[in-house]
C-alpha cells in the first residue's frame, strides 16, 4: 500500500489531479505520523491539526472542481518558527518572546504558501533565533534525526528537515543564514536550496542582513522547484528582493549537464573531511563526468573565511539583542550570549573593513564562475553526530563555523547553492553534495541537482523509524 505521507509533492499533484487520493487523506496520513513519531523527534513546536484539516478540506473541494489555487494546493507544509505566521505565535526558539499577543501577519513566503492553498501544519523547531548548526532551544528542547534519533539533524532548520525526512511534512519552509537549510538537508537525506539572496522575499528583515535567506527543504529536486515557483513571487515588504522572474523552475530539470564546465573542490583547499564523506562526494562529482560535464578539480580562490563570517555573524547577533536588559540576556541559550558579547566588541571600522572584504570575496567568485558554470563541494564534511553535542567530536563547543566551512561562504557571496543526497555511510547516515552556481543561476543549480538525483536516487530511501 502506498504511504501517502512519503509521496513527493509531484506524485501528490498527479494523484490530486486524477482524484486517486485527496488532500484530506494525505493530511490525515501526515498528521498520523506526527502523532506517532514527534514525541521522539521533537520536530514541531506547534501542530494545528484542526486548522490543517480545515485547509485540506477546502483544497479537496477545489481539486474536485478542477480549480486548484496552484500546483501545491493541498500539500502538507511545515513552517520554521522564525517566520511570522498569522494566528500562530512565532517564538524563535526563545523564552524572551511573549506568545500572548496578536499574531496578525504572514511573512512573505508564508503568505505565498497560504495563497497557493498549501496545508500549513504547524511551526517547526529551531535553535534560538537560528544561531547555531544544531537544533535545540531553551524553549522547545532537542530535535532528533529520523535516521538515528541518537544523532542531530543539524540546524538551525533541523525541525523542518526532521519533519520532512520522517513523513511529517511534504514541504518545509526554512531559513539559511550560514547553512541552516543545506546542512540539515545533508544530515537527513533531503534536498535543500538557498537561492540567490533576494530571490525569496523576506520580512521583517533578519538582523543577519544579507546573509539570511528563506528557502525550501523537500524530498526531491522537483519538489523544491515546485515550491520555489510559489515562494519566489514578489512582496513589496522586502526592499532588497530581486525583480520578479516568472520562470517555471521545473522547466529545465531534465536537461542534464552535458557540456557544462564544473569545478570540484574536495575541501576548499584547507578543510578536513571525514573519509567516508569525502569518498561519496568524490564519486558524485565523478558522476558529472559520466553525465557529460567537463569536470576539473579546482579550489575557488577564497580560502578559510571563518573570521570574516564571524565578524558579520557576531555583529548581527549583537544587534538583535541591543538594549536588552542583562537579566533577560541570562535567559538566552548558553553560547548565544557569548556571540552577543563578541559582537558588542567589534569596532565600527573593523566591521566596515569586513564588508569591503566580503565584496572582494564576491568579486573573486564572480571571476571564478567566468571559468566554471558550477562548483561541487561537500555540504558538510562530517556525517550526523550525537544529539547531545553542539559540534562533532574534536571541535570546540559552540564553534559551529569550524565544522560547516562549505556552506557559509556562499551566504557571504549571495550565490545559489543546493544540497542533494549522494550516498550513505556504512552506518546508514545520509551524505550531501553541494552544488553552487553563479549569482541568479538557481535554475541551472536545480537542473544539475536533478541530473545527479537521477544518477544517484538516494533520495528515495526512507528512515526506518
């Protein structure tokens, strides 16, 4: 029997169209899995089953009339608890926010999903204000990985990733300020896209400024493309959003990579990578050669940019809590308060110098992409690690940037980057390959990801739970 909770959105779309099954049946199947597994995984901070079924019934009626609002009408969708969502408290994993206030607004991407008829299930867990690379918070506790609940799903979008991997959501709306979409996608065997900065409108603006992005996590590249068609639509509240591009992100998914110029960097020239991860990523890169791409081993000219990223991240963190009384800061997640203090001590001229260096980094990557269409690197250099840790063994506590050097450089350069499953370790843990494109080329990134997905159909495997 088909497990409706695990069907990708593209198959749900076909089933809704032919009336083989309905949004109500699918939503009930997903809610049943939430009821069965979320006590273990803790992916959700809030689940609104009654409202979800109400939305599913409305979607079912539209599909019966052959008048859906969009191609994701009736798709069960989770929302990371960093997005404003009408009728639900947005608490950002923090004890500092009062839930007892009117919640009258949808963030732009949430508004587009609601207008498109998506079934909104609830709010997924995040680290406090999305500050770190795993998902636990003082407010909502620890989120676990469906592939092994003793391990982390990564972060800070670990709630959305765990929900999607466990069949507790079909699509998940998440954020990425330094890898928070791509890294959890890699740890949970999913596809996660950070588009070009500004492609998906965001409001209110993040204190992390132009590092922060909204984007999709799903179980297939086609589902990510389907979701992008909805959430990349314009919203006047984001003054930095890109001009609207009416393209269908699914249009070129079958075009392959024949003739593309592809750089493969096993470690960005400096980063250490777990041997199993390195072997799986190298095999995936080799697949691009077999598929007709011209692959060359080449490191982008950026080196280790942790110190540069830290300056931006710490200042953004300090700005988020500027003026907050000391007694309130004591309620913060231990480690986040350290970032706040570090940000307070960054001199203005040092911050301005960091913005100049960031611009130079972006220039270097633009020049690099005049030679290469795509860059392949690991998404994360390690597989998922024990859930009680904030960092893998051997890395200092609260130093998530040290074990995620492959993701945050492309937040600084604002380029599109996607994580795609490329294999499993001997322990059965998923590994992701990251495909990075030049600015504004997310359609090409999706096209390449789809080609890899066809060659490495690891995305079809499901955790045993």
